């Protein structure tokens, strides 16, 4: 068995993270949630061209922060016991909500499924912009030149909360039986969503992104998905005069610092050869989860398909 390139496994299980946690982290997010509540979601549902004899497929639109119009795919069983469970899925960085057909196994089980399009990425959701500073590359650094509440991922995290709450409020869905899942960026959003809406019952993140930015920097892996960190310093702080301030502000969107808020049961997976989202950053988040949890480890795998993991998640969601 190869050793992880990151740190020994016995250290990973004890690692508590490097990126600083803002002193007002909880107050900051409570205020953001109060702001979200003041925005009328203006839910719109439209029929999709894709349909099956057992799944009713629709486009769901709602309003998020900055009045941005956010899109999700919505699939509901045509015949199901009511109320029934709901699953919310989050996609990887720069992607979209994916194909309708990949969600059908859950609908066949009698679940409704919603899949978010993250604003400003590959799907139909709006990015309303309106921030100071760089917009050339990357969503992690979007809004760093302004107050923390202007950072784009603050708004994306709140979009996940709004979508889950919309499902919870649907008459045919049991709001106490909601599961969330996703990989990479979707894994980070899965954890953030469950933290900010602790009524989520089951939480299944796969190699979560958006964790422990300072650790990524310290081990020189600000590349690929995290490349924008390096680009930001090279262009806007080449002597690292604001390094402490920058990582402090990124702490507001560092998922590890939200994880203690999670109340749902967590099933997470990590590949120890992951050079996109280093294992230590993922363990920093996992180790802070205080609710019931389990971790599936793939020693020889990186940021890639993990054999059998989709089946693990599917069976985990059967507990809804």
C-alpha cells in the first residue's frame, strides 16, 4: 500500500486544519441566513423536454442572494407514497447539474431529486456580479477585495440552503427525510449545506473541495481547482503583504469551519492520492464533524471515480 503524499495516515486522523477560523464565523453565517429569509424565493417550475413513464422532470427556478435567478433540475416520481424523501445533488467545480437520466435510480426508489446549477458555472443559473476586484479566474477569490459577504461562495452556499428548503416545503416531500450529496465542489457544498440547514438528515460528500485553503498553499498544491489562489497572489499581492488577511477572509468560506454545525449522519469518502483536493484538507473537515459519521478510504485513488462509491451512497440514502 502506498503512503499518502500528503501526510501519514496516523496524522491525518488527528489533523485539525491550518486555515484560520474567523472569530465571528457563527455570527457571520447567522446574519447571512437572516438575509436570505428576507428574499422572496419566487419559485417557478417549468416542464422539461426529457420525461419518462415514472419520473416527472421539471426545471425549477428560484431567487437567491442579489436576486440572482438560480436553476435546478427537479425530478419527482409520478406514482409514490406521499410524503416521500428528497435528495439534493451538487456538482463539481465549473460543471452543471448533469443529465436527467443519471438521477433516475433515486426516482425509481420513490424519491424526489433536485440538482443545483451553481451560479456562474456550467448551467443555467445567473451570476449577477457586482463586486470589486478580479473576475478573470475563479470563484474562490471572487469578492476578496470587498467585505466577506460579497464573496461568491457565500452566495453559492446560501443557494444550496434555499434549494433544500424549497424541497422541504413541498407538500409531497417529507421535510424530515432529506439527503444531500456531491463530489469535489459538490462535496464541499454538501457539507456546507448540511451545516447551514442542520435539518438535513443524511450527508454524503465525496472528496470535498473548499477546505483548508492555507494547507493547500503550504504544500504547494495551489494548482488545478485551487490555481486561482496562486494567480491571486501573483497578480494582486506578489510580496504576500496581505497573506494573513487573505486567508483570514477565506476562512468564512472554508467548509471545515462550518462542519461542527452539522447534525445529520455523514458518510464521506476520500482518496489518499488526491492531489486536487489534498487528503489533509478533507480530513480537516471530517475531523470537525461532531454528528454520527463514517469515512470510506481509497488508499490508491486520487480525484477520480472511486469504484463502488456510488453504490455506497445509494444504499446510504435508503435510510431516509
